[in-house]
């Protein structure tokens, strides 16, 4: 698969700004209707990435959102449950291209209406705070322990040494919000960084482009350079995406992986958004993996039963002998990328109950 596509474009895409404008038009006009919550999600993500990377758009790039922007007050009033999506889109439209100055009033209304008080999750409260603070309002200013609780979540690296994608994604978003998307030091300690590294090791073993991209972005936002092995794999994988113009293809595609890997590339100074975007309904596809090293490794260790231990050095040979050649290669690369692989494996092996067995 390649990213060479059949084009029917109304303008030349000979610059990154033109390609980004075509991407925005794709999400705004051709994949879903604006009444669909998934339209909100896709457009909020695309705009957020462009705003956080300091994109310089063409003069008319945001025209595709003018109608939505014109009626955003009505949408926020009637759909307050989606206030984070709506505020995010409004803020980014203004900060990317100066469509207007509505967001300050909308932020004030969201804060005074107590919308943040309906959030059950500290992560959602942190996102709402970050959005509102972009216009100088802190809706959770009385919650002085919020940042401490967010950091405490990461202070047990063992949590992130076993497969748990939800926890790993939450970890990256904590960094996004604490760092204001790379604009300030999130003040992460060694335990937090080890949790990121363990999560990245799992994502690499899983060959998960989406999650590994987010982890590499989070590391850079925290002032760390991700392992070269991870970044090189993401770069090689990014060249294999296929962007298709297709009016029949299902929209349960790999658009998010496409956005994340291009965001990673832009954040790392390695390009990004190099694909031409066909005019009309577009779907995004990454190559299907031919092996699942993480599943193989986990199944192998589990099947060893009481013969398994948390000592990677003593387990390496026995484990490797039971893996496919492709899985062996990925595990070897994962070990080379993480100088704390022994500590990672001690958690991954999960032998905590062995001593308690009768």
C-alpha cells in the first residue's frame, strides 16, 4: 500500500498549507454531517493538531467552518454535553485564522453554568480547565489538588507494564493538558517518565501506531526525546498509509492513526501532512499488521504458568524460543529501545500471587 492516490482536487496541493486546507475540507464537508457527534470529534482533533503545531494555513482554509462557527452559540446552548468539543473547535478556529472572537463569551458561559461540575473524571476536568484557561478563566480554581491527582495516577509504573490501553491514553492526555500541548514544562518526575516509557514499550510491542505516536508526542512535550527505534518505526509506517477517494468505503477507518502519526512527525520536526488529500469523501487506511508480538509474548508468558518468573535475563531464552521470528525481532527491538526493559518485564510477567499459593 502507498499514499499515492487518485486525485480530483480543485486546487494544487504543492504546499503543506494547501494539503492541510484540503484535510480540513475533507473532515468538514465530506465524511459526516455536522449534527453527528463523530463530526465534532474528527474536526476537533484535526483543528487541535494544526493549532498545537503552529500551522500557517492558507487564507481561505477555514472558510469550510464559517457556517458552523456562525451558529456555534446555538449548538452550545442546546448541546451542552458536548461543550468540550464545541469550545475546542471555536478556540482553534479563532486562534488559527481569526474567524471572530466568540470564544471568550462562550468560555464564560460554560464556566458560569457549572458544566465542569458534571464531569466525573479528573482528566475531563483537566481538559475543560485547559480549554477555558485559553481565555483566562479557570473553572476549577478551587480544586487545588487536581494536578497532584493527575500526577499520582502515573506514579506506579507497574500499572503501565501490562496491557491497558485506556490507562495509557489517559497518561498521554495528562501530559498534553499539564504541558498545554508543549507550551510549558509539565513537571514530570522520573516515575511518571518511566510510566510513559513502559506504555511506549507495550505500544511498540503491539505495533500500535496510534498509541505510540501519542506517547512520543507526550515525551517531547515533557522535554524528552523518544527512543530512536520507536520513532524510526513510526516514520517507516507513516509512508504506508493509503488515502482513498471512495463514496462507499466504511468510515470506521484509520483516520485517527493518520492524524496521530502526522502529528508526531510535525512535533518531532520530521515533516508530516505530506499526503495529498482527494476532493470529496476520503477514507484513511494503514497497512494491516501480519503479526501481533504483544499477544504472542503475553500468551507465551502466561502459558509458562508457575515456571515463569519476573527475571527477564533468566526468561529471555525460554520466551524467545516460543515466539515467531517476527515477534522475536520486535521483542529484541523493544528491549534495545528501553534500558529499563528488565523492570518493565518484572511487571509484565505478573507473578505477584505465586508466593501466596497454597
